[in-house]
C-alpha cells in the first residue's frame, strides 16, 4: 500500500473483518516483546530489519509466518496478540473481527488447545471490555501440515464447542495441496455446526475454487478472487451468493496481481458476487483493515454507502450467533452521523 494510504482508514465507515490470521496479526515489535518475555531467540530469517518481516514469495512467506509464530508460546502471549490486534482494529472503527486461529501452531510450541483457547478468549474479552469490539474465532487447518493433522484438529474443534469458536477454514499452500484430501476434515467441522470457509483462488485458479466449493459446508471463500478467470464460475458465485473475503493489499503484496488497478474486486462486485474486505496478515503486507477500506475508496472508487454495504455483507456472512449479528447490524444501520 502506498505510504499516503496507510493512515487513510475511512474513519466515518464502520468496518468488519472476516479474514485475518491470528499469528499473522502480531507486528515485529510484539514478536520481539514475546521472544524477550519467553527468553527465546527469534529464528534467523524472520526479519528484514527492525520493523519488517522478511519474505520473498508466497511459500517463503508461509515459512516466515511459522518462524514468527514459534515465539508465541503461552496463553498470555495469545491473549496479548488478540487483544493488541482487536484494540488496533477498534481504533480504526471496526465493530467485528473473525480471527483465523491455528491449533497446529499452538501445538507446535507445546500448548494444549485448552491453554491456546483460554488466551484467545481472554484477549477477546479484554478488547471488548475496553473498546466494545466483538471478536470470534475460526479454527484453521493448514494444508501443508497434512491430512492427519487436519482431521485431528477438526475433530478436536468438533468435540469442544464454545460460543466464540464459530467457524472452520483451511489455509496454507493452495497450489500444492488441493481440497479433495480435506473433505473428511470439513465434514467433521460442518457436522459439528461450524461455519465453513476455505482459502481458494489466491495461488491457484478457478479449478481450485470449484474444488473448495465441493467441500462440505463451504459458504464463503478466503480470497476467491481468481474465480474471475472463469465467467461461468463468477456466475455461479453470484447465483449462490458465495461471499468472498477479499484482501486486495495482500494480493498485490504477494504478486497475485501486479497493481490495485489489475485487481478484480470491482469486476466481481459488478457481476453480483458478494464481497467483504480484509487484511489477511496485516504487518507482513503493510495492511490494516481500515487501510483496506481506504484502498477500496481510493483505488476502486467505492463511496461511503458502498463501503457500509460491504460491512453489512460481512456482518450478514459472519459465523457469529444470530442475536449478536442482529445487534451488530442494528448498530450499523442506526449509527449517529459520522460513526
Ligand atoms: N496463512 C497465512 N496467510 C495465508 C494466506 N494469505 N494464504 C494462505 N495461507 C495463509
Ligand atoms: Zn488468508
């Protein structure tokens, strides 16, 4: 994102975010603080410089993500990551965030899922108490961690329902690990009542989107933007009202599109596909949720009314319980001028 847009967060527009990876919200400064607190070394190759994560391309980014996540070690760490992110979102006018959690990353540092969740839930509660922002989590599997880990993680989520654990997602190496192998994991999550979404149409094309739509329960797509390469698929997304969680700055940073001008968000909207805006892994890509709304205004020409409609789409597609959704939508439509 150009420097002049980073502070341009469209303050008058209430925001909601459905696609942000929990470990991927921690800024370099927080990663350094957690490493110091835990008395662990930050792995070589994590940082380019004081304020910048180092990565070259998508697969290298996934590796750096794992390196940085490896210093998040305790429930208190997870609490701080969630709390600091949600408070920053609230300062940009955000009302609701769904964070993509990763039990496999927590397990890799020796945390039980109960400890992992306790930290996250505390972060959500503390941020709400301070700012009023509402947060929920999706449980994510990581394609390149394999099918066995995926099914284990899905089963653990199914066996431990909680009001804050509302959905299920699949991240990781899209091109190397196509959806069909993960059908059982999605069936477990869907049967347990979790809302399902899946990364697709980011680093692979329409065939990947079609395969993700075959997974049990999938009603949203994380990215999904490369569906634009297949007009029949775009029509299907519009007909079925599949909601795309679009992350323009992530897409440009990772080279999915060369510039914002090449990004298909306006074309998808024109075709009737429901879209939302999200930051994905904000400090890695120089993004914020407010900044994504700013990008949509500055580069895609959306006005405030259209941006509020995007927030309404996100709240409508959120996996949150209906009572909380109604309260959030009510707050959106009955807000004082300028909020
Ligand atoms: N994990 C973290 N960020 C991701 C992304 N943009 N795509 C797939 N997996 C991810
Ligand atoms: Zn993502």
